[in-house]
């Protein structure tokens, strides 16, 4: 029972229906009060008119009562005779003396026209007007006004309740019917297999479209992430196969040979292959971390400070040429890693005794060398994951430039490759100026 009540308490259908029902009831009450007040004002004006007419038609010789003709509405005329003690009149002479009266003793009003007085613990509406030399005063209790207003309100109460009685279930049915597409959408989500990340296609109301689109964006992002991880695992397995096989072959050779020279050479090869495998694993982990950081928090940094951080963490000091640097958006630790990868690549694939430069100007940071350079046909593929130019003899996995490209992409910039002025390769990081976020 408690579970059922809790479920209904969190039910959108129940909450909407209850609010609509309460709104309809409140609206009905407001309508009833408004109609009653309005009718009361109309009755008051009607009574004033009837009292005035009664004074004008008064004939002192034939009056034994005063009839008030009350026009209840524009479609129906009813006559109500108000007799003593529910009405009264008094006739005063020119000298102020009472000539005639019926009902309660109505006092001589201070002014002509409509007045309200307290008489016998009741409020009375009086109207005084001169008829010839006489002053005729006619009055009725305010209770008559209220009774007539309630009678008119009673006439409209039953139809109004019937209308509300039909409107509430019709509205609740409409709400229930309008929520059915959401139930169909929920069934589609519930029945979807866990490995099916295609977009949801069930038609939903316009108000629920943001929910469906948000779920579809989530599905797309999740599918992209799973595909990246699948590709990453496949590429990592492929790239690790070579160094692991080299380690295995070198250890087998060291175990099987009886010559010390061959054993030393085999163990050296195993250590070299192990170092390459460790470097590859570190790069793969760094690339995986960058892939998952899709919304990094950036800060305003100085490119020269990033190079300083690279050198503080053991990076090789190379010649630095600084122009007019500008503050950019990025992360110093990331760009220091990018500089390390670029300098390492320049050393590994440039001339053995070649030179490496770091140029900083504006929002650009360039690492260049004087090595053999890269063929233009190969240059367009630099930065692809696990891409290595044909004929490359140096060990590597083709991940360094991929890490650099991913770092600059996360910083909102881009990477370009060109031939350096000394014939080698120049890699330029184009970053966003801090004033342009």
C-alpha cells in the first residue's frame, strides 16, 4: 500500500490531474463569488430604482403598501411584493411632521436620495424624495438584497456544477490520453537491448522532444566512446605485439645460446624492446586519458611558461626564439607534454647531431629541426594514430603526434605541419588568444 501511494505521489499523471481538478474547483468558486457579488450589485441598483419609482408613484389617499417590481434578469420578470415588516415607508409634511407610515418607523433623512441607516439592529436602504409638499421616504432591509442575490446565484449554481462535473473527467481523460506517447516512449527505452545505441524514434509530444533529443545525444556520445575504446584496444594490442615478440625472441636466444657475447647482445635487445614497450604503454595511457577528457577546464597561460615547465621536468634544453607572445587559452601541463613529444620526435627522426628550435610568436608555438624532413605526400597523414611513414627505421608506435594533436584540439586550437627553413620538419601549434574566448 505504501509503495502504491509513493508511486502515485511521484506520478506525473496524478499530479497534473490533481492540479487541474483543484484549478477547476477554484475557478468555479471564483466564478460563483464573482457572480454573487455582481448580482448583488445589480440587485442593489434595482432596489434603488424601485424605491425611487415607489416614491414618485406614491398616492397618499390610496397607499396601503408599496409594491416593488424586481426585474430578475433580461429573460424573466418576477414580481415580489414586499410587505410589512420587510419594507416600510413614511410621509412627512412640509413642517417635518409625520403624516403617514407603514412598517418600522423610518426617520426623516438629512438629505434626499439614497441612504443606508441602522434600524432595529439591521441595515436598511432608504430613499427619500419630495412629492409636492410632502417628503416620502421608502426603505427595505439590506437582507432583501442578499436574499435576491442568493436566489439568482442558486439559479446558476446547478448548471455550473453540472458543467464542472463534465469538465473535470473530460480534462482528466485528455491528460491521460496526452501522456500515452510518453508511455510508448518508455516502453521503447525499456525494451531496447543494452548494445543497441541507435537513436530513439518514437513520436513524442513537443514538450517531451528535449528529453528524447537529450537521450539520443547521450546514445550517440556513448556509441562514440565505446567505438574509441574498441579501436584503442585493437590498436594497442596490435602495436604491443611487436615489442613483446622481440622481448620473447631475445630472451629465448639468451636462454638457448652458450656464447656469452650472443647472450649479452640478446639481453641488451630485450632491454631495448622492454623500454620501447614501456614508452608505448605510457603513450597509450596518456592518449586514453586525453580521449576521455572531452570538456577540459582551460586557463589563460603563457607559451614561454609552458616551455619552462617542460624544461623543469627534465626536458632537453633547446634553442628558444621568442617574438611577441600573446596569452592563450590552454593547460600548461598539457602543452609541456606536447613540447616534450615534439622535441623527442625531432631528436629521434632528425639528424643525429642536428639542431632543434622552439619558436614562440603571438599565439603560435613551433618546434622545428634541420633533419631530412618529410615527404609532402606523407605530411598530410601526420597526426593520425599509429601512422608511421614507410621505411622508418627508428622504433616507435606513431602515437606522439597523435597526442600533440589531441592536446591542441582540447585547447581549441589546431596543428599544422610544414617544411622548416633548414629543410627539416616544422610543427606549429596554433592556439586561441585569451581575449577571443
